[in-house]
C-alpha cells in the first residue's frame, strides 16, 4: 500500500470512530444529557471528519460536514436549542454522514439527494448563516485541514486580521520560537502586538517547561488569511491560533501595544519572594526574556534549574490550567490483528508446555512440596494470568455492535410506521473481537424481527392499553464465563396458534402433535419458517430465525426464546467469550481421548439395558423420558472399532445439534471437563469428517474435538440406508 | 537431464549442480530427499489416530503447539507398515505450505551429490515408483532412491477409498 493510501485508510478508520462518537453523543443528548462536553465531543467528531475529508478533497463529504458542523456550532453556542426534533434531524444527519463516509471510502463520491435535503434542513436550523462562522471555530482545535478545503468560502477583502496566538509547551519543546513567528507576522502588514501574561503563575509555581504567554496581533493592511496561516504552518497543532477578520471599526481603532512590564515584574517579585531568595540567579534571565516578544522568550532552558521541590504540585497545576484542554485522548494503540493472534497462539503453546512440564514433574515422583513443584505452581499461575491478559487484548466491549443498532431501529421504525425506543444495557461488556464481528448480522436480524413481528401497530397497542411507543431492549452481561445477550420487546408475544398453524401448514410438524408452549415458541427457529404474512422489505426474505440460530450455534452459542402473550418476547443468546478456546468434555473412546464441545451437551446419562433398543444392524435408540433418540457409538462412527460397545458399559451424552435434532453419543468414559485451546487440523493436513478441530492436552498429546453435527447427520444417513 | 526437472527452481539455484540430500532407511531400503525441505528430525512419539484416513496416515502429533500429521513412509511407498517404536524417527518436512512428519526407521547420512550422479528411474510397472521416485543414486554399492514429497499426503481418491 502506498503511503497516501495508508493514510487514507487510517482516516476512514478514524471516521468510523468519530461517527460512533457522534451518534452516541447525539443519543446521550436525546436522552437528556446536557453536559457541554458532550456537545463539544459531537462537534469535534464532525469537525475532524470534515478536516480529514478536506485533506483528501472529498467534496461532497466536506460540504455536508460543514453544514452539519455549522448547525452543531449554533447548538454549542446556545443559539440553537437541542430539542428532540432538532436532535432527530441531527441523528438523521449523522446517518447520512456515515453513508457519505462509506461512499467516499468505496470511492463512489457523488451527490446524495438525501444529503442535499438534510443539508437544507440543517441550514434552516442554523439560521442560514453558515459561512462566516468558519474562521473562529478552529480555536482550541488541533486538527486543522480547513484552509485548503474551505478557503473559497472565506469572504474577500477584510482590511486586516486579529490573530490570537497561544503557544503550547510542545511548540517550545520542538525548538520553535514565538518571537520569530511574531516577527514574520509583522512583515505582512502593520502589526500591533499585545502580550497576555495573565496565565503566568507566581515564580515558585512556574513550570519551566510550560508555556504561559499568549499574544494578540492586530494586523492591518492588504493580506489574506492564507498568508497568515503560512506563518504558523510549522507550529500547527502546537498552539492555539485564531485568525479573525477585523471588524471595520476595529481596524480603524487599531490597537496600541499594551504591555505592562511593571505588573509582570511586580507579579514575579511580589508573589514569590521565597523563590527569589532560593534561586535569585534564575529570576533575572526569566524576567529579561519575557517582556519583549521580539527578544526571544526562552523560559524553558533558563528556568530549567528552578528547584522543583519548592513547589511539588506546581507543574501539574500549571499544565492543567494553561495546557490545551484535551478530552482524554484514551491511551490506545492500533495493533495489527495478526500480531495479536500470533501472541495468542504463542501463549496457547506456553500453556500447553507448562501443563506438559507439570505432568512430567509429577511423573518423576517429586513431592508436591518440593521446590520444583512449588516453582511450577507459580509458573502455572503466571501462565494463566498471561493467557487471560492476552485474551483480554482481543476483548472489546459489545458497544461497537450495539452502536449500529440505533440507526437500524430508526430505519425500521420509519419503514413500519411503529414508534420504537431502543434501550441498551451493558454496552461495556467485553467479548472477543471475532465474536463481536459475527454478532452483528444475527442481532440486526433479531432487532428487525422484534420491531416488525414483535411490536404491535400503534393502534393495537393503544387498544391493549400500552404506550404507543414500543420498547426494544438490547442487553449484554457476563454469566458463568460466557456472554449473554438479550433482545426483548414489549410487543404482543408469540401468537402460538398462528405459529403452530404455519408449522403444520408447512409440514414442519404433524397436525396432531402435542407441543408445549415452549416447544411451539421454538418452532420459529425451524428452517423455512417465517410468520410474516406478507413478504416485507424488512424481514421475511426466507431467511428467518433458523439462520440466526445457525450463526449463533456456529459461534458455539445457544439461543432460546421466552414469550408471554400480550407482554412481549425475550430472545436470550449465550455465547463463549472467545473462539480461541472451547469448553470441552474430555471423553475416552476406544483408547482414544476426544473432546466434545460442552455447549452441545444437554445432559449425560448411564444407559440402562432396558432403555436401549436395537433397530437392526448396528442402529440403536435409547429411550429418554418417554422419547426415543438415536444412540450413536462414537467409536464406530469414527472407525475406531468394528463392534459396538455394549451400551451399559459406556456413558451417553445427550446432545442437541443443528436444528434442535437430538441424539445420544455413546462413549466409553468421561474424563472430565476443561477449557481447551482450539488448533486447526487443516493447517497441515485437511478437514476430517466428524472432527471439528484438534487440541493439545496436558500430556502433550493431540486430542480431536468432535464435530457433533456431522457425526449426527452422517449416522442418520447410515441409519436411513440401513432401514 | 530429465530427472532434475522435478525441482527446476532448485536446479537453477544450484547452478553448479551440487545438492545435499538426507538419506534414511525404511527396512532394508535406502531413500533420500532434498535437505532443503527438511525442517527437523525428532524421535517417535505416539500419534493420535485420525478417523476416515488412509492407513499410511498414522495420526497427528503435537509439534510445539502445531498439529502435525504423521505419514508412515513405508506404507506410503507400498511396503509393510512400520511397527513404530522409540527407535523410529520422524523427519519433519515442509511440503508447500504444510508441515508433515515422515515416519522412517533411521536417518543414515547426509550426501552431497552432483546432478550427474542421479540416474533416471528405469521404467517399472509400480505406480508408487512413478509417483514418488525422482531418480536413483548408486553409492558404495548401495542404491538410494531420491523421492519427491509433493504427493505424500493423501489425495481425494485415496481419502474416499479410506
């Protein structure tokens, strides 16, 4: 990738973050958040997108972002009230902005009619004056691409500019010099310079590395803003800079250089006698350096020897009060996912190695209290901690996928004409990145379903005495080492009569089948089931809850539904926290050690001879609480033995596979449960039917992880052939 | 020299025509493979059997965290299966982007030969010979077959037959 493309890619990545920030900020405000920092964050998000777009000349994006930003600025300054209608428009604008960003990312920039309409709405809100506020909004912002992008909008021909310039400590740290910049500025026209030394603390609190001084330069004469910006080109980002055209009367009045050296000196000497005594030598150069801007203010090197002990808390305070107010930059780094995965692999190997080593030491007959064994115990704790920490790197809050839902809800609500409020809970719950990525589709589908099928129409709700606005709740929390995600609605609940009718009609169940309420509810997960009577745009495209269920199962999760007529339905998904490890039941089969994923196992039982019936050949069924399920001998299914194991000599694992099919797997014995690291078989070999993956156990040997669905379906096929 | 065409890249890389081979024994037979494809040599460890696999695939072992399939080279080449014991050796070879362990009786030598020493395989009826043997080397009165490893892992037909 060439460097520019890489920067572009980074820009779009950042855009995604900014958009998320924007939306959550707007939603918080809609929820009544009046913290000025929230609106500032929202404003900054749009502003940064605009700035970046300017750098890449993404015209449509710049134009829309600019209008949006102007409206937000009006809101920030209190001229536009953040009413619910205004915020709704803003939320729609954030959707459009997101679309424009993705269009730009795909390189399909064009004029979106929606953007144009919304831009007009935004302009109307901000009172039409969207151009002139341009130059002031950079104050305090360190992201500045505008000049190239929007200079065409700057009104021509002011007679001068007022330049406010406040260096940050970084400016001096990078060996820049305010005096030189001011001198440069003075060359552009007639300049009067005003020093603001308000922020200079008493001498004993001065942080030698901080920047306290700022200047206001009134420039008169014929020049343009670009020329002024060029002066500050190299300190861009290291200072606060504002350039404003002079108001007509101000230009005439000019501005006398007001500079009160006396007061500064008084401040320096009067407020800090103690410091003066301790370090008299330092005062001189400092005082001499400050008064005249042209005389190179070099406080940093000269003051560097001021004894810090005299004012231990000063530096922090000084920085806090004078430094640029940065919203917590969140100390994060971007790391290639591959590197993290490699680290996880390595740690997985470390864990295995450690287990092997422990076992070897035990085998060698060393006492548990021996120094070696104790050292190993510590090693084990450390490795586990390392493993947890490494897994935590991949963990991300579900926020990233929850955040996509408000927009979906808005859109589906608009399409169905049902007012909906989305409530989210537990957005901070963390889970592996891969799980998050693969959650988006099922969640989208379930939320659509909840609104389309779950919620009643406003009329029906009114009739049922419910508020017109339906509520869809999305919640996440951790429970026993897994993440649980719930999607619930306060709609009518599942219409069991209809669900059963459809299932019979589609031949999914027998017409006279006696089903419990729970079983009827679960029919909606059957393939080819869709309750929408008309195929709508939103759901009912043949893919239904069975697809959701399958993708959840593929993630090693489970899903079920609880529905109360008239009260609503709740879908509960329980998912593993990571895909790199799996909770397994370690079993032995014909002298082989195998691992069965615990998620698939419903219960384990010791078959009684009277419960097992032969169907001829090697096909057997086992009766469990009145029903018959096929009994599959794993040893035979995998070709480890030729003759079936007598059922009473083994243990049966009752499992539920894809589509809810049940079967009992017969194994010789259960060794125990443990978390295993999943290893690919395909990397060096190929896929093996009946085997999902491999893992390495504590003794260093490879154990195969069963692919239960394949085993069940294969043995079904064989049964059919046999029958 | 037709037999070199099997490894054209290598032939170019070693313009002088000198190559290093690692030789090993399977029963009374001696074979060799190009040393460049060998990653390491290790002792035998019991393998975990794989279902639905041809008999020459002995299973998989743990090689420092990676799952490594083990091919019984004797069975693969059409001899009797190896009775694996601690005296056996696994040659870990890189084949394409996969890593495979080859079960052999013992590693005997490293040979440095020039291409002209490698004689073309005479026409024989055996399919295995055509599939694996790339050439023959006569050395101190012994015959060493140079084998190519590209098709050591089972192909689709062999899997179905299993």
